[in-house]
C-alpha cells in the first residue's frame, strides 16, 4: 500500500530543530511512517558546504522519543554529498563501494540507529562499474544494515541493468520527479540533477514490481501559492488544461489542489509514494488529509484526459 512520505530535506537548516521535531511528531500522530532524507541534506543551505544536518535532527528526535523508531521507516541516500564544498555537486562523493559503505556508516551514526529501512543511490555515477555499485549495496542489505534498496535520479534502463547484475538483494524502488502537471518533453528543469518520470517509467514500474517514489510532487508550492510560480518548462497549453481540470475537481470535492494531486498519485496506475516537504503542522495536516480523498472513476478520467 502506498503512503505519503515526509521529506526532511530542510530539517536542521531552513527548518529549525524545534520546528522539525513538531513536524515529525505531528506526522507520527497522523499515522505517517516513511521519513526521507539523504547524507547531503542540505549542504547548499549550510555555511560549511556539507550536509548531514537533516540526519542529525532526525537522530536527535529519535533519541528523545523512546520507542518511536519501531513505528517509523527511515529512508536515506548516498552519492551526492560534496567532497569539496567549494565545488558542490561538481564534486559528488559518487557510488564506489568504499564510499557506499562509509557513507552508510556515517548516516547510521547521525541517525542513531542500527539500520535504515531504505538506502538509495541518490544519483548516477557512471565513473564506477555498475557491478561494483550493485554489489556494494547488496552487501549492506545482506548484512542487515538496510532493509531495502532503491535508485534515485536513475533512468529505468539503468535500474534494470543493475537488477540483472544483482546476485543478492537488488533495487526494488525508484525515486524520480513526478507530479500531475508535466513539463514539456525535452525542456530543461531548473535543477539539472532532477530526473523526470515518463510514460515508459510508469509502465516499467507497473510491470516489474518496482515501487515508484515521487519527489517535487507538489512542485514546490506551485499548485497553491501565488508566490511560487511554475518553472518555465511547464509553460505550455497542456498545463492550462490540466490546471483547469484540477481546479474543477478540487472544487467538486471541497479539497485543495494539493490534496487532489496527492490523491491522484496515491491511487494511480501504478500507485506512487509522494514525498511532501511541509514546513508547518497545518500544511502537513492539509497534505496528509489527501489519504482520505477518493477519486471516482469519472473524476480520475477527467484528470487523466486533460492534456
């Protein structure tokens, strides 16, 4: 069953520790389980130019909430932490076997836990043989240091190559950028590191029993905030038609556009795990309420057929 995932990217940087704790507490109160972070969050917001702040905050929260670790699932990533703060993503740690193991050791220390529930390859690293990367992830899973493995920002064909190379635990989840609105085909996104879901990605996940996670599911507030304009890549006639359909459906349901987008993802074919990065408890309440929103076949058809 798909779930809404709490994105913790800005915990410890843009969102302070007390505010982060309040969001985590509310998320658990509302029945949330998956918390997503990465070893490089959020190096671009921290004076040191290095990440780890999000994991540290989550670790301190877990330490101060006895027993809560048994009720939450922790997802973290490796591959994009800068080795040189001055160069940022141009000096990513990559996905060699030593880095993968060392990075997880650091993540576990910051999180204060003996294992994570999902460990992701954050980005591609074609400078390292894929078999080396796959083998390193598989070893960590076999040792019980992670329950599952996933690939983020990686094309589907590359994921399938990796799964074919695996002799033990393999990638069972794919995390990409996805939402109801779609950018123009081939249009560059503002973040060069983002990888977009395409129709063949959905077909791959559907037919190969692969969980699909979606970041930027709410387009950084673009569905509900006038101060958060959509990226230029979304400036095309299809966006206008989809926004019109989304607005109509949300009015009929008495829901926000954010809630309808999340309900559309959760009940899709294949179903999608949407990541949300709510910055306040009321905003978190809004998005978590999407779990109770049911789209009838007619409403779903109207949303799907708007292009």
